[in-house]
C-alpha cells in the first residue's frame, strides 16, 4: 500500500509540474482516478513520466477514494481543488491531503 500511496503523490506532483509548464486556456492537465487506477492526462491523452505510463493500475487489493471525485484539473499556477484521498487495503488505510495550491502530502496517522 505504501507504494500505491507514493504513486498517487508522485502522479499529483507530476500533474502539477506539467500544468505549470504547459497549461493554458486551450491546454488542460488533469489527475484522474478510479478505485483501481490513476492517470495524468493532457487534453484527454494519458501522459508518460519516465518509466511510468498512465493510466497506472493499482494493485487488485488496493482501493482509492476521495472526498471530492475525479478529475482534478490543474491550472497554469499548479492550483487545483482541495481534497483528501484515501488509499485502503484490507484494514489498513492512508490519507493524502491535496491543497488548493496543488501541494500533496501524506497525512501521518496517530
């Protein structure tokens, strides 16, 4: 599950970085997810980040949900909607905070 959590944070960071370098009034960068996969798209086309090819499937025992549904569109300043994403596997879960500035981080559990 830690790998999936890191994959989600990396995808959000990648979406933000691409948006800040390429977003415009006619170019849209989005982070999309379902319970079983994540993706970063530019104008509806999945992107490639090094060896990561989107959409990226999550392991079959991992589920992703959020307080705000998919997609998250990033503007040219890297901003998006605020949300908490939850990754779960069995009885374990982890949360990722996505701020309005586009910053994503793991919420440490007490």
